[in-house]
C-alpha cells in the first residue's frame, strides 16, 4: 500500500526527516510514537503532500505509484486521508456540507458524476449511526466551538465518509479525555478493512489498548529507529525515550 524509502525532507532549509523507511500493507494498522519534535507530524504532512516541505531524497510509493510529484489534492483523490492535529474552523459551512463537497470533488476527479442526494443522505445516515454521531452535530459549523472530543469525532466521521485507502491520524495530546480516545479508537476499529491501511500517530500508549496496532514504530530525530509490536508501546510508556537514544549511540 505505502512504501517510503530513505526519505529526507526539509522545511525552510532545516532537515527534519533524515532517511526514513516505512512499509505499510493493506489491512494493517501502524502506530508511530516518538518524542516532541521528532518529525511525526512532518511525516504525515509530507505523505499528504503539503507544500511547505521539500523532499530532498528518497521516495514515497502508494500502490506502486511514485507520488512525491503529486499535489495534495491529487493524493487525496487517490485515497490518502490526513486528519489534522490542529483542525481549521470554517464558520458558515456545516459538517454535512463540508463532507458533501469533499466527496463530490473526489468523484469529479475520478470522472464520476456527483453522488445523488439520496445516496448521500443514506451514506451520512449510515456512517453517523455507525459512529454514534448526533443529528444536531451534523448541522453545526465545521470545527467552530468544537470541543477536543467533538473535533476528533468529526475527523473520524470524515474518514468514514471518504473511505480512504490510507488514513493518517495525527493525534494531539492535549485535551483529549478518555471518551475522545474511545471515539477515535472505536472509529478506527470499525473502519479497518482488508482494503485499507491506517497510520496512527500518538503519544498515548493507552490509545493502543483500544486500537491494536500490527506494528509500533519509534520516530526519533527524523528516522524510524525501532519497530515492534504493541509491547514496544508499553516499553516506551515505562522507560521513556532515553534508552532508545542510548541504543542508537551504542
Ligand atoms: N513549517 C515549519 N516551519 C519550521 N519548522 C518546522 C515546520 N514544521 C515542522 N518544523 C520543525 O520540525 C521539527 C519536527 O516537527 P513535527 O511537528 O514534525 O514534530 P512531531 O514529532 O509531530 O512533534 P509533536 O509530538 O510535538 O507533535 C520541529 O523542530 C519543528 O519545529
Ligand atoms: Mg506532531
């Protein structure tokens, strides 16, 4: 599904990713952990194609196709979904209308007609029921006055509606209570399939009690320096990141 080889990337002349490798297959959930400033959000942004980052070396392959040259929009149309660590507010645009537009833009890019209104409504109903989203929530302005948990719920709803091939969820650490963690986790578990792959960026070992990752990676100073299973997250929780630094320097 996704293959990243020897990725080097900079922002404003500063190198942030320093030879990163990652291989994610369809049907898998990967968790990426690592200290603040290691480059986790940068990696997510680069996969999604945000323009402020410059890839100086290496490549990113989605389903056998090199995607570094594609614009963010084109990548989204190919099925890459990125949730935002800091979501934008769009006053006057409802959660539902935002989704309708996003879905129809993707369809247009794929040469399809707009989704008929009744199919759209059916899909909205199905997915909001699956994720236990209140009707009233759907007619609110996007992210405006949303609590942390509501933002997360909205992101998961967007993901459910878009049905991406590759979803990257970058979790913010502040302000997420145990309910918000459960929302993210339940959403991810319900949307997991053999056709898609999910990358979860988190500082929370606890999240991984609910979402069982197939692999856990440690991103440290611009590289993935260690990979393992769920137990690695427990080890990090217990020992922090210093021992990894010692391991690298040894
Ligand atoms: N647009 C930018 N301009 C300048 N520096 C940037 C930019 N984006 C990222 N950086 C820098 O790159 C480094 C990695 O940042 P990044 O946001 O990827 O870290 P992170 O691993 O997601 O950290 P956190 O756990 O705190 O979310 C940091 O030193 C950050 O200041
Ligand atoms: Mg981050």
